[in-house]
C-alpha cells in the first residue's frame, strides 16, 4: 500500500475509536513503555496530542517522565521545522493553526540534547518504517539528533505486514509501543 492509502486507512481506523477506547489504550501504551530500559535518561521529547485527530493521549507518558525525574521536551512548529522547549509548570500552551498544543515560549532545547523521542505516527511496518502526516517535520528533526537517540513510535495498532515505501530522508523507529506489546526494530 502507498503512503497516501495508509494515511487514509489509519485515519479512518482512529476515527472509529471512542474516547474511552483511546483513553484505555493510551494508558496501556504508557504501562507497556515502563518495560523499556529508557527511564535513566535526562531529556524525553514527546508530542502533545491533537484530540480531534484521536491521537494517543500522552498525558500518561508525561506522568511517567516526571515521576522518573526526567525532563519532558515538547515541539513547536516554526516554519518547516520543529523547535523544542522544556515543559515546566510555568509553560503556557497555545493551540496552533495545526490544532497542536504548543508552548508560547520557554527554555529551548537543542535536538542534540534529546535522549528519547516519542513519535506520533499513523502507520508503521515490521522493519520500523513509519508514516506520519506527511510534512516531514520529524524526519528533519531526527536528522539533527544524535545517532544514539532512541526513536519510539506510539500506536493503537499493530504493524503493517508488508514494508511501507520509504524515501531517502525517512528515519526508522527503534521501537513501537502498542497497547499489547513492544516491537523492537
């Protein structure tokens, strides 16, 4: 299946999920993530959910990050790139034109400082190839991170059996966490 078809398919699958299903599976994903050996790091990049797109509720993962004395870093779209800000008690959020909760200002964090990136996605395959919304924000961002930065996808669904088409700039996942399992690539 081509990327555009997969985007359409997985948006439709998400659309069929109820709010209670999303909340339950989001909690299961957070609980699964506790099995990963990642909780000794300092900076965890995490997206804040776009509720109307029925994305995974990342509040549970944020609670884990803070509970493990980690620092949460959140993105802000700036032109064709992402900027990254430390999430603190005083961070003021604003809903962007993309319907993403973003920091208005704050302490900037450079991509090279980030240890773990929790990534939004629509679909992925058994090789760790992922499909996002198609703007390339995360691939550009990941290309600026250290090679050892862990890239962890979060998905309500299991991987596609067949490999997804990739472009030369696409960056693979190291893991994908679902409500029932962790896929390692």
